[in-house]
């Protein structure tokens, strides 16, 4: 596995919150948008949405750019790709372990 569990854990922790997961889903589906629009999606205060966005930014899932008085947020796909690769590799390890167990049970 190129990405370790230690490297991936903060990302999964960030995505474990339903509001942050809604934010990422909105940005993936609808593209870059403002904090105001994100606040409407998650139905929390602007301050709470900003805290979620800053946490997502800290783990590299989103980035922002100032546009006038508003911040425009966008998904950074690399951490999601890394997490997907980690899960695929982990799944393959489980498949291999199950195959070994099946072979052991069938041979004994």
C-alpha cells in the first residue's frame, strides 16, 4: 500500500462527520461554491460551516480562494484518490486472507 493507515486516518476522521460529508458531496456534485451556498446545504450557521470547511482544508480535502468578500471552496481530489487506493489495497488484503482461509478449510 502506498498510502498508510496513519496518513489516511485524519481524512477518514474528517469524513466521519455527516455535515463534512455533505459539504464534500456538494462540492463534488456541484463544483466550487461559496461558504454561503455551503451553509445552505448543511443547514448550520455560517460559523459552523466555516469550522467544518477549515477542518476539511487542514486535511487537504478542500481549498479556497477569495473572490471579493466571499471564499470559493473546491474539492482537492488527491486525498480522495489516495483514500480510495488505500481502501482498494485493504480490500485486496482481506480477499487474500479469505482465500487462504478457504483453501485451509477445504484442504483439512
